């Protein structure tokens, strides 16, 4: 069904001209340039991950071959570095999951894609941690605690 309504005022043909109006259109972008500028947290994540990765690799290799984590070292510094390294990886994965839940995408790539690479490799490190810890638990029945206690098989 088609309804037609009469036009109350006719439109004169003189309003339509053959010359298009030339107006300048200014378009500005309001998007943040997250890829070019990296936050302090992003720089800290990249630097922390670069230090944490070899420590975690060393720790997982030592755990798999000896059944114990890294030795405490002078003043407990190596053991502390080991613990902080695990926290760095878990922190980056947590930050990534939080960002994913809020924005629908992971961390920004950052310059040269470094933060995106750190994010992806942190997930890979977390999988390696879970595999080695799972194998340790399956073979030994437990994983070593974070602090050596007297009578413990590892540094006790």
C-alpha cells in the first residue's frame, strides 16, 4: 500500500543549481596512537620480561633436572630474582587478560611490536611453567616451596 501526501509548499527549481557548493571539510581523528607512544607500564613490562625470561628458563631447567628450584644465592638474591621473574610473567598475562576483558583486544603492539611480542611470549612462558610444574608434581608428588625450610630436600 502506497500513501501519498500532498506537499504543502512546492519546492522551486531555482534552489537546485548545477554548480556544487565548495565547502572545505575538516576531518580530525580522535583515536589515540597507542602503537607509537608506550606507557611507563609498557616499558617496564618489556624490560622486566627481558630479564625474567632467561631466569625462568634457567629455573625450569633446574627444576626439571634436579627436582629443585634455583639456589638461594648470596643473601637469597637468586631465589628472589626467580620469584620476581615468575611474578612478572603472571603480571603481564594478568594485565593482558584484564585489557582483553575491557577492550576486546590484547595489549597494544607498541613500537616495533615489542609489547605485543612480550604478551604472546608471556603466554608461552606460562604454558611452559604449567607443563614443567605439572610434570614435577606428577613425578615427585609436589613442587618445591618458595622458601627453603629445614629438613627440605632442596636447600633445607
